[in-house]
């Protein structure tokens, strides 16, 4: 029961931290955003692209989720990638995945958006359950 109460607090803390330190006050043409939603014992993860311009772009993304536990050798890595077109002034969900949150697990989530081979936007989270 105690773990269930800590999970919402963790997400609130992560949101406040990323809102305070993750933005430098200026808008990028293309933004990458990782969204999290806790449901029961699962953490739903989605990667999102945001176009702040009046021009459409053909882009590529990579969403990586790496989990591990320092107390044992359990670890997993999930990498999703794809090409997409991002219309002008649009927001697009690129990929969805879910992981179970087990006590002691460390999770790293990275989202990269590329134009050709150049990174134009990125977001990342690193936390422990």
C-alpha cells in the first residue's frame, strides 16, 4: 500500500522537476516529450512529437526504455523506431509501451527525433521505483 502512495508523488516530483529545469524558456521548432501514466502495477509510456512551426517535416524517432535492478541481474531493453510526417502545428503520438514497476528497478527512458541524421529534439527521464 505504501508503494502505491509513493508512485503518484514520484510522478508529481518528476513533472515539477522537468517543468522547472527541462525548458530554457524558448520554443524549439520541433519538441520531443515523454508522457507517463501509472495504472495499477503498470507504467504506460508514450513518445510525442510537437511541431511549433507552420511547416510540415519528415522525421524519424527512437524511443528506448531500459530497466534494471542493481540487486539482481534482471534487466530489459525495449527500443522502438520509425519514420513519420509531422504536419504543421501538430502534436503526434509516436509510440506507446508499458512496463511493470517493481521496487528497486531503475528505469531510463530516452526519446530522440531526427531530421536526416541530425537530432532535432530529445527528452529523457531516469528514475527508480
